[in-house]
């Protein structure tokens, strides 16, 4: 597997990834606008993310295996030493440590490239697997907003998680680095 910074050369692969996993993703999070699901829509999406990266307000990457995107990982809203993390994992790659790998890579990038102090994540209450991944990396629930989103006829709460990177002990950071090195080439 290889982690690559998202760029315009990933357009077709990203569109394929998003289309193939559309129903899966929409069972957990709000759907994207319909016009996203085209070459033009994905190109605009990538261009916006590239501009965000150039401004140092975010980071977007794709995890590729055999020339196919199997996950996305993002830092967004980078400001004041804090950023939000997010990731999407292909349905056929779940329960294989891919989400943990994405979080490990995001922690590494946050610390080394952005010198961030705090990472945050938001998880809807219909996604306990993501909660477990975050907790493995010492993220703690800091607040919950009931009725955050109505999805597939259900009202869902959203829990915000946070981790202070300085509180991650050296052992945890080394484990994060080892996990990343064992599965990914950058």
C-alpha cells in the first residue's frame, strides 16, 4: 500500500472509489451533492483540496493498493494549532486495520508537517467502529450534540473527540510510526 498526497492525477481513481462505496458511505454520513459524482465534480473537489493544502489549512491523502484507492485521510480546518481529522475506508477493506493506519498517518503528518497541538474528530453515533479506532489513539469524547443530523430516517447524535498530541507518550508515537511504516510507503 502507498499513501499519496491527493492531486489531480487521482481524479479517475477517486471517482471510482467514491462511486463504488457511495451506498456504504451514505449509510454512515450525509450524502454528497449529486454533481460531485462526475469527472468535473471530482476535479473541482480535488482542486479545492489542493488549494487548501497550498494555503496550509489542510492535508488530503489517498491510500492506494494495486492502483486502486482503498481509503482517504484528511486533516481539515487547520488553524491555531488544531485540526479535524477524517477518513473513509472502502467497504471491502474494513476490519483490516486501514482506518487505524489512516489515523496513524494523520497523527504523523499533524505533528511533523503542521506542528499541530490538538486533533479533533466528529463521529456520528451510528459508527462505533470509528469511535474504537479513535480511542485506540487516545482520542477522548469531549462533547455530544444530539439530533446533529437526520440520516436515512434516523436522528443521529454526533460526538466530538479530541487528543492533545503532547499527551501521546513516546511509546504511542513510536507505535503509530511503526504501524505506518509496516503497511505504507510514502
